[in-house]
């Protein structure tokens, strides 16, 4: 149980393109989803927390107009990297929990999306 | 603030060796503690967890005990396999998740 599906797994595109990444909870309702960015050989950096039906909460230093997050249903959140540039190239990982952002329940992670901007 | 400190890697071990990856935390109250594993090119998978002091989490031969007196949650395995090669993350959860920096483990035959 508690499967999170992330799609696509890899994207290569030209600079200036907008890229959408989907995160779905397949067998549970995700009240809260998280988006992380992981740099090579580094830990995960939390970008934003999204609760279904409300605006995402962005971490300090993360541009909300650059990284658009939508959490329109209890099973789907999307991250759109707008007008992507080479410095946006990274590994993006989503996670979901059914326990809310103040819960001690584990987060369940997607397999990540490798984004490469040429 | 809340944080997790994890031993630096990389760690290289021979197959069947004993593994310890140290993790200590700083937090007020009673956080839950987790170990996640990340295989190359993949997301994170929950390996084990403990939600209160003296709890022992275990899975796939890995164990970790929640030690409140030493604020630690060290990961151990008695006999590692090549398939255990991955990056291991310690994490705590209270208001939000806090991850350690990850420890890369390579097991050689």
C-alpha cells in the first residue's frame, strides 16, 4: 500500500520550455503533498508543501512564480517549472501523506523526475 | 530548531560485514524518526520507523532504536549484501520532515 506515482521519470527539453510533473497517490488520499529538489550527492531540499484545495506553502528562497504547484484533488498534485533554464536542471521528488502536514505519519515518495534543460 | 545529523559517507563495506550508520537529532518534544533508502535514480523508500522512545524499527534485516537519552537513531545491519548499496537518509518528523544529508553505502562482493 501507500504507492505514489510520479511522472514523467525523465525530461529533456530546451531552455524556455515549461515542464509539468505529476504526482499521484494511487491507493490513498493524500491530504498533503510535498515537493523536493535534490542536487547531486546532496540531501533533499523541501520546496513547498501543498494541501488539497488550498495554495501551496513555499519554503524561503523558492520562487512561487517559477515553480507552480497545484493540488486540485486528494490524489494529484502537479509541479510546473515555468520557462525552465539550465540551472533548473535537477532531480525533483514528490511525496505524499494522508496524515496532514502536522502528522507523524511517514511520507511516501515518488520515484522522482530527472529534469535536464539544454 | 529541529535538525538531523547523519554520519558522513561514503561507506564501503565487504559483503557480510556489520553496518552502522549514525544518526542523531535535535528536537523538542517527541518526534517520530525514520530511515529512508534511495537506490540509484529512484525516489526514497521508507525503510523503518519508530514513533516513541525505546521503540525499535526493523525491516529487511535493518534495525534502529529510538534512544531519547542520547537523541540517536543509529541504523544497523548484521550482514550487508551487495543489494544494500544505496544512499540512506535519517529523518525526523514533528511539524515537518527534516532529513539528514544522506550516507552513501557501497557493498563490495
